[in-house]
C-alpha cells in the first residue's frame, strides 16, 4: 500500500468528504439542509401534528371550494327572489291594503295586551281583587256567549248581499266567504237569520244550499260584526271570495256600517264525546 493511502487512513485527518461523491450527485434537500443549518426546534409530537394538519392546497381542492362558494351564493339569491316574488306580484293598492291590515291587527293586539295588563294589575291589588275577579268573570261570560252564538251582538261591521247568477252558487263558494270573514277578524256572523258558529257548514242539496241543516236560498244576506275596513279590503283581494262569486256570474254588494246588529242566536248542544279534562 502506497504512502498516499496510509495518510488517508490515518486518524486525525480533516478530509471527511467521500471521494466518490460529486456535487451533481448530492440531493437538493441535502444542499438546503446544509445551507440552513440544523433546525433549532426539537421534533416534538405537537410539531409533527401541526405539520400534518397544515393545509396543502391542490388544484382540485381549490376548484371544489370555488364551486361550493358559487353554489351557496346562487341558493341565497334564489331564496331571496322567491320570497320577494310573492309581494312583487301585487299591485300598489293591494300592498297598501295588506299593510293596513297588518297595522290594524297590530293595534288590536296592542289593545288586548293593555287590557290584560290592566286586569293583571287589578288582580294583584289587595282591595280590588274580588271586584276585578267578578268583572273578569262577567266579561268572559259575555265574550264566550257572543263567540258561541248564545247572545245577540252589535257593533261596527258590514252587510253583504250575494245574489245567484244564471247558475246557482255552490256551497263551497259560500263556505269560502265564511272562512275569509273569519280570517279578517269577524266576531259574529248571521246569514238569512241563521247564526254562524264554529261548527257551521254549507252543503249542496237538490240545486240549493243547506246551512246547518236549514235550507237557504238567494239572495244571501250576510250581517257581520268586525272591523269594517279590514273586512271590506280582505274580501276584495284578487282571487278571494267576492271576485270568485263575480266570476261565477253572481252579484255582490258590500256596505260598511258603524253599527250592525246580529239578532239570531244559537243554543249550543251538549257534546256527545268531549268532556272537561281532569286537572293534573
């Protein structure tokens, strides 16, 4: 073995680079690591977890995210348009009428809240508790008597005269009118001397109409107690009961009055199956 070989193998020599490795054969990672120096942070479990959870965006993931954003935006726009189309299809006078009905209903609810708060304060007071309880019982009895049809009633309202056309009106048309009156806040209704209650019904029978078991015929004279403006406007909404009657060839005349009287009464029958629930 030559003297050159002995010097390379002797201990304490400074040359530690392998002779068979060239710069072209070294990986780029080794060059970056050598230039950056040793990593001062220790390789802990938390650091490895952070490195694993670090987002690595690819082209397909970015494209999927953009498509999801576009889909959400399109759904939000569609929902907004479908909600607004219900009102955008109405005319200006119909929107004004709808706004008036909502405002009047809100005023009625505010008045009811005030009345209930006054009753609550009276019941809480020591001196007026007994009198307030008697007044409340009497008021409830009157209200239930009017709503159930046991008592006659008077107040502001409307009268409606419905006349058949060439073809008699069907019972369903008259029942739709009854339902719209209830939705408009009617509190007492009478048709041709028959008091309408929660169990009232119209049925077709032999070319005529039967109301609660009694035959009624044209003209149908309706007497309704409730807010006149609200009832009049609600019945004239396009597609409602009165426009439907006119489409069927019938004639309708509505008169708003400051005071009308519902004279007909109804004695409630005894229920066959229902009974008061036990207090628990």
